């Protein structure tokens, strides 16, 4: 089927960037006419206000008995005052018209997709505040656009690997390269599970980005939740040859939380700890009181990380040299902890293991 070139993603994006979403753009000549009309209208208002003040002064002078030459002497003073006020108003308007015009030009360019544009912050204080707010908005838009592009590239990269494996194995089965037995089917099933986990992780992040991530809060004992989660991971720990232990002095830790989401956080942290802990060593999970809440720490005995990796491990799709995951687990853990009003951070050093600790408020 032949695709209509007018409906390709590239043409749609070019069309979108070629026009403003807020209506037709204002040409420079039209903008200049607009500012001239604003200045003329302001001058007319000031002149009428001045004439009104002069008329009121004349009436007051007449009423007070200062008619004749005394009242007539007020006319030049009123005209002089109106002239000064009008000149000041024109200077103020001209001083603000240039910066406002620059902001409007830059807004048209941003609407067309140019997020690198910035405006000089000068003019009256309100106009400088407007220019500063515009520059901050443009910077955030540029950052969001970079994140969108990076996300599309990362998602395509992460999906390509399991799909390529599936395609290669299926082709091998059809060509007779691989035997059609349960072992091959189990390998195919494992790749589909990798895809399923990746898609679910992406869905969780998309819900959080859209502000639609819902927490089903209920009273729960954090200590019991940690013990249950660790108990569920004991077979995996045994498979990796890793000792798994829970350490706490608390009898209980009652909180309002979403047990499913906090279990997901712990599962991500434990999975990472198992991947980076050599066989024969251990992973330690601790629960303790911390300020107005409780803190949970997962410490491994792995190879550790340099400072540059520690500062970025919660970034989306970021993976260190030794990482074999999708780069989403810690990002999701951070989003879920922050959705509960808590904090999460990591401490690590090369050849000294890694500790990931998160806290939840009461």
C-alpha cells in the first residue's frame, strides 16, 4: 500500500513546526502597527485625562472666585503638566514596546519549534520579569524536547533486542536450525516476558508523567511488607548463590501506603542487588525509624560504582558499564517513592558495594 506523503510523521512534524498552534502569526509590520496604535491610544487617554484635570481646575477656580486672569493663568500650567505626563508616558511605552516585540517574535519562533531562542532581559521591571519567565519556559520546553527524542531512541533500542532474539529463534525453528522442543519454547517465552516487563515499566512511567499514577493507600506494616517481599526473593537469591537477610529492631511500622507499589520498589532494588552481587556474598535489607517516618535500605556486596554513575542511576534508561537491565527499574522506584511523599538516594564506592535507601513519611 502506498503511503500518502502528506501524512508521514516527518511531514506532519514539519507542518506542525511551520505554524503556530495559537492561530496565524503576526507579521512584523502588523506588530509595529499594533504598537503604534497602543501608543496613540495611551497618548489620547493621557491627553483627555489632562484636559479633564484642567477643566476641573478651571471650574474650581471659578467657584472660588479666582476668575479672569487668575483662572486663565492655570491654563498654561495645565498644558505644561499634560505635556510632561504625555512625554513620560510615551517614553515609558517606547521603552517597553521594544522588549515586548522581541518576546512576541521569540514566542512565534517557539511556536514554530525553535526552542533555542532566548530574549534579552531589559526594559521596565514588569517587561524584564516577562522576558525572564519566557526564557525559563523556553529552556524547559527545550529540555522536554530533548527528553522526548532521547526516550524514543531508547525505547526503540530496548525493544529491538528482544524482538531480534525472537525473530532469530523463530526463523531458526522454521528453517530447522533449532529443534522444536520445550527448551526452545521456554527460551521464546522468556523473551516475551522481557518484552512484557519492559512494556509494563514504560506504562508505569507514562502514567506518572501524565499525573495519572494512582496509589491505593491502606494501613500497612512496613516491616511485615519487607519481610514478605524478601521471603518471596529467597529462591532467586539461592539461585544466584547470594545470602539474603533482613535486619531491624522495629516490631512494626504502621504507614498509609500502597503495598503493591512499595513491593514493586523493593523488587526492583533486590533484583539490582542480586545482579551486582557475586556468588558467595550477601544482600542485606534493613528497616529503621528515620525522622518522622521509616527508612528501608538495600545493601549489596557488589563491585560498586564511581561517583558519576551514582549521580545518574535514577535517570531513565541510564545503565552503567556492568548493568544488564533495561535502565528503568530505579527510575520507577524513584517515581513510586516520590509519589508516596518519600525520598530515595544511593551511596556507593568502587569495590565497596552499593546501598540504596528510601524513606517514607508517617
